[in-house]
């Protein structure tokens, strides 16, 4: 049986040197331990929050290997292999399988707008080339301009059982429910919208994959535990606090600031890959003041 993502998945940030020019592989071990110790179920390595598409193929391979070695099979690892170059996608997928990642994911094509039949053909060919290796489709239309339809997901899953799930970061709760209700229970629906986490779990979704969850994993674990205990009243109360905390760190979009917070939590994160850049100190101090206010309100500390 495939080992798929359930519960709390996070999109870990990628530690780098201060100028962001190189991955700081030696810092990955402490970060993975930090996540494991706080009860995280899985990692979506080198996704959007991990700056995966900003790194070269060789860097991506070495980074995945470092996360896998540090993890030592403690959490489920999904390796993001999306790229603008099809041959690179296949290369990364083969490496992901060989390296021991439990599954892989590929974001929809980006830059050009694509029809639904083109998206079907894209994933159909990928799935045919990688055999039975478990594959997630990554839907994040705000960044790619391409939204994959539920009917296409259904056709792909029927044709290729190794297309095991979707990581949906559209933020559209109705779309997520349509996938959960329209595809078999074996299809692994994972959401990347933190505000819908509790609701999606209660309605049959399997997990979240969160950028802010890689910074403050504690609240996500609390929501997961409340849902598993069927304590839905507590789950929704915790979800409100989780959403406030998520918004205070930029709803996952402010990668440099999330690295800054992890530094405050005692982890070496460094800078970001250009053209991202670290905010000016005045901006960080302003964001910190708002974050500290929210942290005090929801009862969490650095």
C-alpha cells in the first residue's frame, strides 16, 4: 500500500545562506526535528513555500535527499517535482522515486493558459512515464493561471490509479468538496488553504499542506487532534485561532517573513532566492508587532 498524506502536512521552507544564493543543507536536520517533535504527519518538500521552482534541478535533488535523510522515515514525504520544462519534471520524478520519497506532486503548467484537454494530456503522459509511483496533482491557480477541473481529476484517477490525490491551494471550499464527493474515497484530497482545514477534514478530506504550518505547527496539530476525537466544537474554536495566526504571517505568501519567524524560534533559515528579498527591518518590526498581538490573543509563544 502507498503511504499517503493524512492529518497535518506542512510545506517546509528551504534553509539558505544569508544572501539566498545557496541551500544551507546542514540546517535541514534541525528543522525536520522541530517539525517531528511537534507532531507533524508529513512534508510537501520544495513546493511554493520551499521555493522549489526557483532552484536548479541539481539543487532540488540534493535538497530532497537532505530532507529525506533528516526525516529518516518519521513523516510522510511528498516531493514537489513541478517545472516549466517537461523533461525536468520526469527527471525529478525518477529521482524522487529512487531517493525514497513516499510520493511526488506536480503543479499544473504555468505561464501559458491551457485548456482542460491539454491539462489531461499533460498528467496522462506523466503518469504513463512514472508507472505506479504515487502522484499528486498540485492545483494553485492564483500562481499558475490554470485551474484543473474535477472531471479531469476523475478521468485521470480512473485511467491512472497512481494519480492518488490533489493538493488544492485554490481556497475554494466548494471545489474541494466537489472533489471529495465526486471521486472515490481512495482519492487523497489535501488542502493548501489553512482557513478550510477543519471543515475539509470533517467533510472527508485527508490533510492540509500549509506554509504557516511549517512555522507554527502546534495549532494545526491541535485542530487535527480535535477532529480525530470528534470534538468539533473545539476544532472550530481552534480553527478560528489558527486562521488569525495564519493571516498574521501573510497567509503563507510572505516567505521571507516566515523565515524570519523561524529564526526567532531558534532555527537557521537565512535568506531567500532572488527575486524574492528580505524585507527592511522597519517592515519586519511592523509585522512582528502585529504577530505578537495575535500570538498573545491565541495563546502561543515563539
